[in-house]
C-alpha cells in the first residue's frame, strides 16, 4: 500500500519548492493546480461544463483562468458552481494518479487540503509555512500580483495557526538547505515507521 502524504500551505509559503524537493528525492508528486490546468486546457474535461455556466471564460477550446477570475469577482455565486464542476474532476485525477502509483510513498500537493477537510484521506499531512512578512514578500514578487489580490487569496484560506493545529508535520521554509534536510528526514522517518 502506498503511504499518502498530503502537502499543503498557503500562497507564498514555499509549497511548490518543497514539493519539488520530494520529487527530486524520487517520490511521485501529484499537484492539484497542475491537474486543474490539464482540466482547463483544450480537450480538458472541465471545458465544456464551464462553457455552460460561464461562456465568456472559454475561448480557443480552453478555459481562461483570468476571465474566470474576473467573472467570479463580478458574480461570487459562480464560485460554488465552478467548484461543483472542478472538484469531482480533480478528485478523479488524483485517484487515477494513486491507482498508477506503485511506490512506497506518494506526495499529493493540495493547496486547500484543510479548507476542504480532506486531511482524513491521507496517512499524514505536511504543512509548509513561513512567517507572514516573508509570505507577503514572496507573493508580491510574483508577476501581476497586487496587494488586493493577495488579500483576496488569503481571505479564502484558513489562517496558518489553525492549519498548524491540524497538520501532522510542519516545516518552516526559511532556508532552502534546512527545508531540503527536513524533507529527506521526513522521508526516512516515514519509511522507518511504515516499511
């Protein structure tokens, strides 16, 4: 049986970098955001149902995330409809990944793991975190990011302190070398306890 480690963290905490460290260590990593990109791309399973609820967000056979974001800002009720389409498709993509995985540990990178109360689907969870000032600095360095959009994203996420209380493991991403050492140590710990 594959040990399922749920990886999560708020925007700007270093989650993607940490996920890449697990991949570099040889573990298969499934990424929820990448799955959504596949679903929204031309031929993706979410394109047709999204066209039905938000035609302006689909063009050239794919979903424009920017247009979708603006449409949700104009009509917040659209978010629940979008989630009703996307979440089951993402869950099916994750299940297919796990069905094809034969390694001892798989990492599943899920930004809203605790917000959607999905932690019980995993053997353990790892919260990737950083101090608020570092988080803000990292996020505002991203192309096209504004303070307002950052605050909107934060408002949709559970506070870090609450996530800490739910997580099995926690890593602060202050230093790349320390984070990488933590990742290797955690892999060894899981293998030692669940071999």
